[in-house]
C-alpha cells in the first residue's frame, strides 16, 4: 500500500495505490479500503461522492476479478485527488480482455444478470476509459469532477474513531 501527497502549484494532489488478491473477497475489500481512504482525505462516508466512488470501485474490481484474472496475479486500485477531480484506476493483468469504449457499450437484455457493470460506471462517473498500462494488462480509469475537491488537505475529526458502517474486517480461517 502506498499513500503519497505532493503539492503542485498550491494544489494538493493525493494518491493511494494498493494491490488486492484477484478474488471476490479482494474486490469487496478494495471497495471498503477505497471508501476508508476517501474518508481519511476528508470525503465523508455516505456522501454522494463517496457512494459514487464506491460503486465504481466495486464494479471495476469485480470486472478485474471476473474478466481480468490471471492465476497468481493481483489487481491494483489507484485513487488520485486534486483540484476539482478525483480519479479511480483499476488495473488487472489481462490485456487481451478489454471492455469496449463507452460509446460502443451494448445494452444487455432487461432480464440479464450480467453486462450491467460498465453501465453503472457510465451512469455515476463523469467519464471513463480504458488506458494503456505500463507492463502487462490494462487499466480502466474513471473520473469524478467535483469543484470542492480543491479544499482537501484537512483531516476529518473522526479520523481516529472506528467507522460505524463495517466494524472490524472478518478474520480468515487458514487451513
């Protein structure tokens, strides 16, 4: 896990990057960790932006697990926030399995249980795209434009208090 803060022309830019096991548990954990990181940056849990980011991270992480999984390889989530925008990137190791561009998405059948994930991303993010990844695989990036993000930098008062929404993470039984 890496957290970086750098200042560019009086604009605070924050970045968080972490790898997760390419399993359903890893996808769920990625969503929880992303929301926790946003809370640490002053974006309140349950706020519209936090909920939108949670939906996008959840969908892109699930896609990385279901469609981008290569045995023995993880997927990575990166969050970047700066003046007026928050970017989410989810990278996986399977470069040959690329989703179609936003303008070429095909609407699934109304009764289909699959094929809705990128429609969710398109509905809640301001824009998204598939971008080249250095090395192996692909990256799906989504952007949220929020004018108030320029005032980040203060830590919320509740930072040291446990979050009421999840409690402790479940312990895994090792066999």
